[in-house]
């Protein structure tokens, strides 16, 4: 039932974006979802949601699948517990259109509610006080990101495997994308509301002392200090993509 | 001014003339002097000895007294002492630490013009703005500039009482993530965000989220812990990600340190000095840093951040491995690293190949078995790619003790340490002269110094030369023995074995109660000494009836005396065994064999020295914790 609020915030943000002249498609991935969630979503079928049921049991694979199915130029994620600010889609699209390089966008603030009560401020990689080593210790950004679909297509989310000690697909993805030359920035003046439940995936992840999957983030950072090419086989985003994004 | 100077005492005149007393700086550094209307120089002269305030930024009073015992003993005001004596004696002086006012100016958070604009009373009285802030403004809750809101800070953080809030922020609050000004922008965006959606969810509309807005925590992701600071500093010192990291507790003159140095040297020889970094984890002791090959970088966690706790060091080791992703990692006796493998080995085995070295059991003061194998091997072995032992006996013992399954047994590798190349210059014993017996080691219960003393006391046939340090009580006993008995010589500590005058001795006597295959035996053998040793641990793999004298009943003095007597009476047999030992060293304890084993074994993970061309993600460990498999690219 909590998804009801999320969907309502999505509808409101879409309306704002459409008023600004942007077309929006909604793709709902129901990954091993409960019956109640399915019913809540189908109540909004009048908004022409594309609903796909999956059985991944892994947020990373669900995100990657969603990207593969999306058709738009840009992609924005909304998790079922959370709510977008009304102007999110509009402002994020405008910000994305202002840059010609590979950028992932985040809201400026996240208002945590439910079992939490604090405000989380996202960091901007292009600010002078950005601390690269700290991202190894804490995740700087939530999973509700926005960016060109091409960026997501070229950078799949690393799968989680709590048994092997790997969780936090969004954190691992943030590091992976940075190691490949993608910037993470904030959309000024925007916010999300993030629901913290008593029992969440993050807490399961914490309980098994999981961390992000191996990625070349820090090694790439050290090598960039020396102006060396990154060690990964995949090429960073090239100029063709930059042109596509423009 | 001249009249004023003339009216002053000689000491005051001398201080003023020195230029080392800065009245304005002193007032800012000690604002209570102004508040209490005390003459600054009088205050300095009265209190300059204790608690030793600095007279200006140019003179560090405390350090001056610390550097000069003469000045400290004199009980004079340090500046007075310096001007009267220290200057002539060329005692160096140093800059004083930044005062509170200095730190405030350096922070950029004090804005004189803004302060005067916001505080017209200060402007009207012609009070210097910073002095006013230090003397009155801070305690009155006035703000120093637009970027620090004192009222907000004191309201938001009620734990700050009776101290300058700006200094609290500069010294502590900033690092703790406290905010200097009310985060109006964040609150405004948060309010706007919630206003647009709060009607959608009962958790938002049932209560006013911003009811007590000033006490809502505003945080960003940047970690501000001591461990995070240490990690940031550590990363700043690294230019090239290493292919291998060796974790050590310290780097002192010990057997395990030498063993670690061998592995580091082998890696440096094979892949270059930049390929390997030594991380000193548990103690900031680097006495044997010369053991590292030239060009090999070392990092001491406690030098980077002296107050790191054991738990913080475990976290840091986990981060170092996950971040730098070396192809291979070796732990040589670092407890923090063992704990990191125990706690995080399940995931760390996917970031690197983890190796460790084990030598022998160890015992606590109360006699309990508490060596690293006992404490960690069972839990860590599934995550380790291999464990190297300097002897095979201990592998057999542990395999039996823990019923190590066959698939994990393949990870346990005997890695005989290389013997040093020593130029021999042994002086031969003349005719009836006494046999010269050397004993060298730590004066600890493990080494059975009691037995040594019994052997030495029970015979007058031999000359004993005892080297080492350790237990104070044992040192005293040996000194006493040395004074009482002319053929027993206690020489005290030695830095390294190769520095000992081994050419003056005939026999190395080794009396240990438990051991692996101690390096000192390899060094003694390489130096051409006949060896008499207790049969414990892996010693029998080096010393047997053909290469030396192995004493089976290890705590009985008479057996050692019998062996020494046999050597004294049969020098030709002793020489035959030295020759046999030379052959054993050449065959088994050579550098090439050492490198080969360290490159190829355990077979499945290819050994610590193996580094693939693709440094990142070239191996996979099976989820069940079986041995790592190399996947060549």
C-alpha cells in the first residue's frame, strides 16, 4: 500500500514535466512484488503504465532490465517506498540538457521520513570539497538517479549477492560509473522524500556486513592522479555519446 | 618611550627589546588578560613558567623547555632564560602553535568589516574588532562573520557551554559534521519538496515534519570519522596502486620480520619495487626498516593516525584491500589483518588473493595455546588462497589438530626460508682450548634460558657467549652468572645475527621449548657453526644426526652437555656435519627454490608472487569458500 503514495508523487511529477513540454513514459517493474502492490499499480492503469512482472529477486537485475526496456532519451528511477518532489523530472531534464558529457543527476536534498527523520544532502562531484576517498566508506547518493539512458546502458548495475557479501547495487554502480569517467551532480533546488522502514533491504545488507561489489573506483582515481589510462577493458563514454546526449 | 623603557626593570627592557614579546598577539591569544585588565607583560612574567604561555608566535615556550634540560632545570621563565643564556648557547627556538585568534583568522570565518557593521557599539568605541570578539563577542554570543551563526550554533548544539563556539567549530565541530550556519537553503528545498507531496502520505501529513526544524539533522555522505580521515591521508600518500601488499604488525629485528622481508624482496625482484607496499598495522615500530629493499614503500597506520583503535585498523585494512585491489596480499603476523580476514574474508577473497604465513604455536603468559593458527586458521582458511609455513611439521600438526579436509590441505605450503650468504672466517680452535659455545636469542620463556643457565653452570669444559635481551629478571640472572663464573660471558643485546662475531665461536646452542624452523639456525648454519638444538617444532627438518646434534629430551642439561662434549672431542665429525649442512642449505634453503615455491604454490592459486597481467578481477573464488581459481585473461 505504500506504493500508492509513490505512484501519486510520480503522477504529479509527470504532470509538471508534461506542462513543461516533456513527454514521459512509465515503466513499472514488479520484481517478485506482493499482490497488494500489483493491485495498487493497476489502479493507476489509466496513466498508461507499462507494467512488467519479473522474478529477479535482485534490485540490480531489475534496474538493468528496466533500462533495457525503456524507450526514452533519459531515465529516472523511483523505488516503491519513495516519493519524487513535484519538479524533479522537469528540473532534472533541464539540467541534463545543459550538459554534453556523461552526467548522472541527483536531487539536492533527500528528506528521510518514516522510521528516520533527517535530511540527506547530496554531494556534487564538481564541487572543490568533494572527497573521492570517502565514497569508499559511505555512499554519497541514493538510487533515485536521473540520466541519459545510454549512460545506464553502457554501465549495468552490479548484481547483489548477499551470501558472498555484496549488496548496495547503487553504491557499487556509483563507484563504477565514476571510474569510467561519468560525473555525478546535483540538480539544484530539487528534493525527494525517502521512506525508511523498520525493516529494509539496507538493514539486511548491514546485518551480513555486505559491501559493494569489486570495482576499479579507487584504482582509477589513483591512476587519474597520474594521468594514466584507466585499467578497465570497457572504454569510457566517447564523444559519440556526448553528441547523442546533446 | 625612552623614559618608559628606562622606568622598566632590566628584564622587562630586555624582553621588549628582543622583539619576541608581541603585546597585541598576547592579548588576542589570552583575551582574559584584557578582560581582567592585567598588563600583558606582567602576566607573562608572572605565569610564563607554568603553564608556559607563548610570548608571541615566534617563541614556543613549552618546546624550548622541552629541548633544553638546562632551561628546564633553571625554573626561569623560558623567554627570560633564552635571552639571558639560551641565545648565547645557540639553543634553537621554534614557532609557537597557532593561538585561538590565529586559528580563527586562518579559518576565514572572521570578517572585521561585517563585525563592525553588525556591531555598531564596537565601532563607536573604537575597539579593534577581532580583539573585541575574542574578549567579549564570543562569550556574548555575537557572530564573527556571515558564515558562522553563533546563536544558531549554540542553540542547535546545547552541549557547547562556556567556550568560544567558533573555536569549537574550527577545532571539532567542522570534522564532526556540525553546521556553522542554519542550513536555510536545505530547509527551504526540503520544505518545498514536502509541501508538494505531503498530502499523499499519512507519514508526511499526520505530523508537521518541520515542527522542530532546528533539531533535524542535516548530513551529507562524507564520512568524518577518525578512520575516514586516516584513509584519506593514506590514499593521498599512494601514487601507484600496488600489485601486492604485505601486512605486518611492526618491523623490528625478529624472525618473522625477516621472513616478511624475504617475501617483499622476492616480489620487488620479480615485479619491481613499486609493485609491493608494506603496511605496518599494529605498532608504530620500524627499527628494522632497512630490511625493506630500496624503493619499496611502507605505510604505518599508527603514524598516519596515532589513535586508531584495533577495530578501526581492521576496518582500514578491509578498505585498503577493497580500494587498492592488489593482485595478492600477504599477512605476516599482523593481528589486525588476521581479524580483518576473519571478519571480512568472505568478501575480500573476491578482491584479491589472500595469503598468510604461520610458523609455530605460541603460548600466553598463563600457558594457554594462543598462536595465530589456534586463533584464526579454522575461520580464515576457507578465505585464504594459501598459507606458507617455514616447516612442514607444523602443517602436519595443524592438519591433525583441526582435521583439515583434503581440499583445504592443498592450501598449506611448506616454504623453506632462504639461508643468507655469509662470508666465513671461522678461526679454528687450538689444541686443548675450550669449545666456544654461542647462544643468541630473545631472553624469553620460549627460549628456555633456564636450561641454558643449567647447562653452563654444570660444566666447566666450555666457554659460553650469551647474546640477547628480553626479560629483565633473566638479564639480571645472566649478568650475575657472568660475574660469578669466568667462562660464562653475557654480552647483552645484538641488533642482527650477522653483526655477531660468529667467526670466534664453534657451536650455536639452541634451547627453545617450542618453535617453527627458526631463522637463527639458518644463519648459524650459513656462518659455518656446528649446531646443537632441541628437537621441537620443525627444527628436525634442518638439524639431524647428519647435519648437527639434535637433542630429543629437550629440558635435560646433561644431554646438551654430552652433545657439546662429543663435538669437543671429535672436531672431524663436527666438520663433517657442517659440510652436510652446507649441502642441505644449498639444496633446500636457496633463493631460487624459495621464489619458485612462492610463485607456483599452492598450485590452484599460483602463489603469492604470481601477478597476472590483468590486475583487476583476474580470479574468482567459489561461493563455498574453496580455493581461489586463477582465470587468465
